[in-house]
């Protein structure tokens, strides 16, 4: 028996569906490792990464999310749905903690940059134009994904999209480290505004490649893209790219200054 419009046996489609999302989770883990190896993991192991505990907690919370998503996709692929549901209860709490820690970690970084000088702090606030929309998108996708828990096809795509958005900063680290040669956090304020915007824009385009991979999977297995996949493709790039010009505006700088001062 074949699924309509695909010509692919239903048994093969089921097998592909079991493991596709797990493979995407492994790809997300790989992006995180490659992105944060030179900028965080290597300096941390060498004892040269000197940042407040909140910054470490933020990193741990996002890493925990990607690891949890990987575990969840593996459990589904293995047919262990009961364990999947039990572990899934951690998801909303972990996502909430990740967002709160993102905001607090940003205020810490702003204040550290402020000690270097006003120009350094201003550049870091420009660079944050990629972080705030990322956090908002991540939170929204997780919230909708939880609400769609009884619709598995929509739920698993929403959680994948949320995870892809969560690794957006890792793509930025890859561009920062391997293209601009900036691995130390203390050197980020020395980057030009153009480099910061290229970093955010390039990370967004790399993210869209993974979203298009999801659409290609849909086309292969369903004969057409799932509506959630299309919404993800249409939402992620505009929301993350179109805000980039706002980074240098007075309104954005004022908003980030307010966030900086509200965080002490």
C-alpha cells in the first residue's frame, strides 16, 4: 500500500518518520558543538572563560533543551511513547527557564561591555537584535507545540522548529569563529557593526536551510508540505532578517538600555 501523492510504501514512510526527527536532533547537537567549541567549551576546559554563573546557566539551559529534544525524538523512534510523555513534562519548565536566563544573561553581557566603554556596549546591543527575536520565536513555538500535543504531526514539527530556532546562536558562533576569527567574548565589542549584522543574517539563512529540509521531508512523505512547516519557513526568516536594520536605531538602543538597567 502507498500513501496518496507520494508513491512511497506506507511502511517506508513510517520508518522515515520514526528517525527523521531524531536525525534532525543529532544535526542540531552537532551545530551546537561546532559553534560553541571554540567560543565556550575550549576556553572553559582551559580555565580561560571568565563569566558570571548566570551566563553558564543560560548555556546549560539551552543545551539541556537540545538534549531533551534529542532524547524525545529517540524515544518516539523506538516506540517508547509512555517515556516520551513523561519526559515531555520537563519541556515547558525548561523552555521557561531558558528564556528567563537568556534575558538575564544578556543584561550581564551588556554591563560587562559597558565597562569597556559606551561604543562596545552599543555594538553589543546591536548584536542582540538576533537574540531577542530568537527568544520570542522559541517561546511561541514551544507554547503552540505544547497546545498541539494531541495532534502529533503538528506537535513534532513545532518542537523541531523551536529547537532549530534555539540553535540560531550556535550558527552565529560558527560565523563569528570560523569566518571572522573571533573566539573570545571580550573581542566581540571590537567587531564592526557590519560583521555583527552579517553574523545574525548568516545564522538565519543557515537556519532556513534546515527548515527547508523539513519541507523536503514533507514533500517526500506526504506529497505536500505540512502547514506547520510552511508557516515555519515563512515566519523564521522574515522575523529574524527583517529586524536586523532595527539594530542601529535609537528605539532599539533605548529598549536594550532599559533591559540593561532593569537587570542591574
